[in-house]
C-alpha cells in the first residue's frame, strides 16, 4: 500500500481553508513568560531569599549578562509577590523580602527585642533623623532637657546613627546623622519616607492643636558634609567636648 506524499505547509493551509491567524489574547488572559524570563526571575528570587541583608541592584546584576534590565526583573517579581504574606520591597535603596505589613502582628509574639531604648534615646534618635546633621547641644535645645553622652553612645552602638563631622563653630562639636542600618531597621527606602506632620498627628504622636507656624523639618541624610561642617579627625573624642555630662534626663 502506497502512502500519500506529505503535504507542504502551504498545501496544509489551503486544505484547512487558508493561513492560520494569530488572534490577540483576551483581556483576562495573561501570556505565559518565556522559559528564559522565568529562569531569570527564579535567580533573582533565590538571591534575595538567601541574602542576610537587602541587596543592591548592582549586586544582583553581577549574576546576569551585561545590559540585563535588573530593575524590570525586580519590579516584575515585586508584582508577583503583591498581596502575598511576603512582599518584595525597597529598603534604603536596596531590595529585600519582608513580611506583609498587615500580617506583621502575627510575628510580634515571636520577635525578640534585642535593644530596649529609653524614652530619652528614642527622642534623641527622632531628633537626629529629622534634624540631621545635628550636634548634642542642638539636640538638647530641641528636647528642652540635657542629653547625656551615654544616650548618644547607646544609639551609636545600635548602628542607627553615626558621627558625620564637626560643626564650624566654637568648640567644633560633633555632628550626628542616621545610617543605612536605621533605614533598614525601620523599613524606609529613604529618609524622605519618615512620617510627616499629618501622619504624626494622626498617630497621636503630636498634639492636634499645634502653635501657629509650626512645621516639620525636611529630613536629609546626604553623606556629603555641608558648608557649616568640616571632616572629623582621627583624634579621640573628649568626654565633655559638647558640655559637661547631664545630671539627669527626663
């Protein structure tokens, strides 16, 4: 029995009534990603999952060919994790997986508080974050009470603040600012994400009846020294370079 010769592609199209048209996908159907694209997303996902700290886009880019759009991969992966129990977020300009904010209460009982800061330390940290670069004397002026060197030392030990430079003023007092670790710990992408006036009032952290003309400072953690600052030397800091130790803090 002889077999019929195989039909060519053109003959097949004619047999089926003409060429086959590729119709656009319905609006409720998403095209599947290519195998190559899915593999790249898996690589990014694995690197972020295994990292002990947030990763910069430059660090992720080293695992791909030059010219790869890592930002697009991260944003796509961020979209895939949206609405899940774990989200991909930007912190301090880097990327990391974090528990979804609305589920964080589930982990509160499991959390181990490593540092318990005093009220004075928390107030000092907030002042440094909003008013940086700021000296100890300026912190005391804003708080209205003395701030001991011990309070500053505690914040330095947390890694959330740093010595920036020295103020170009009599005594050349040290100026303080926040660090990248501060942003990472509190989940901020940049210092501009600090709560504003309305947010603080809504949270009950500021009196709703503030004096006329009251305004919040515009926080700025630029690493560059300002005109009224000069670099630190390698000399040890004196115990009382910004005034005698405070007798008492409130």
